């Protein structure tokens, strides 16, 4: 019996057995809450041990001066994704103040800054923050620094593939509610375990990424959580490029030959399937603060 990290409901519903194919090959499970339908990782690593699961040279998002074909492709695709993210985040908004939670090495904030936004970032990785400081001209905050930020101080808050990593969902949602101005915009990007590629790869789907991903959201669970928390849904958008990278990683976990070629094909299949179902590999949820 395991309690849901959001609503506290006890659950015996094991959704899937998994391994940490990315790093340790340790065994984990994903359980589903029958009340709010959030999926969550079991066991959840202790806070002081969680950082060890990120210590890998293959963790591209926090690297600088990358070499090799795949990291180069990753960088090219990331540049397209940044433009898409800027459009999704700022469409129909006047320039103001923005907070990017889990800002990594600062790519998104740099792009916002160039458009005239006043930006701030929060990032737990000291290595990533050191790189971000060179690009942004300031050192991003730590997650422990939330209390230093004034209430209602941001017009825009973004979390690009971050909420799935968060240990305390209630604290995080409370801070989003506190920091965003009334009428401000919240943008959250998340993997979608109801996508074609998730169903195709099953336990080898790279976006399960246990135990780094502690929470696993569907559109139903994320809408339920935020509708209870003073946020109004604007719409749900997609990030098409993510399916290719996730499919490539999934093929690698299966030790298939030509994982890049296979991943590109399966990512394309996922996007074609999602054209009708709207269940893209990554979904972007946009909310306004009531």
C-alpha cells in the first residue's frame, strides 16, 4: 500500500514495473492513484540520495561543449524547441518578469532576456548554474530560496519538464500560486504516458526515467491538480520534437541496432498518431492565475 503524493489516497494499483535503464538498472514500480489518477514512482529515493541518480555524462541537458553526433543533434533540435517554447510562453503577453523553475544552463532564460524580459531562474544543479551565470550575468537561485521571492512578482512562470522531478507537489503548487501575479501565465511541459511512443515502448519508454521522474502526469491528473489550486486552464499544446529524442533513447535501452534511425521513425509514427488523438509525447499545459 502506497499513499498518493498529491491527494494522500492509499493505492495498491501497480501500473507498471520498471528499471532505471538510464543509469543504475535498479528496479522500480509506478503506481496509480485511483482517486486523482496521478502516477507515482515507488520506491521514492531519499532526498539526500536523489542527486546521485543524475550523475552521468549522458545527462545532456546540463552539459557544455558537447561532442559526438547525438549531442550535436540534441543541440540543433534544442534551438528549434527554444523558439517553440518562447512562442508558447509569451504569445499575447506584454513583456514583464519571468521565472523559469529548473532553468538548467539557462537556454530558455537567455532567449527571453534577449526579448526584453526581466528574468530569474531556479536550479538545483551547481554545475548547471555556473554555466547559466556566464550566459545570464547572474547566478540562478536554489530551490531553498523560494522564500526570498516576493509574492505576486512574476507575469510568467515556466517549468519545462520539471514538475515530474518535484518531491513535494503541494509545496511546489503553493509557490506557483504565491509567486504568479493575478492574470499571470503558468506554462508546464510534461511527458505524456498516454502517447503512442509510451504504449509502444512500454517499460522501456525513456520518459518514465525512474527514479528521477517521481511523478507521471496525464492531462486528466494535471488538470485536476491545478483546477483545485486557483489556476484556470487556457489550453494544451505540444512539443513535437520530444518524441524523436525519447524514441531514440528508448531504442538504445532496448539495445537495438541503428537506434537513431529507428528512433526517428518511431518518433514520426508517434506524431502521426497524435495528429488525431492529440496524445503527443510531450504536452504543454498553459494556465492563467485566477
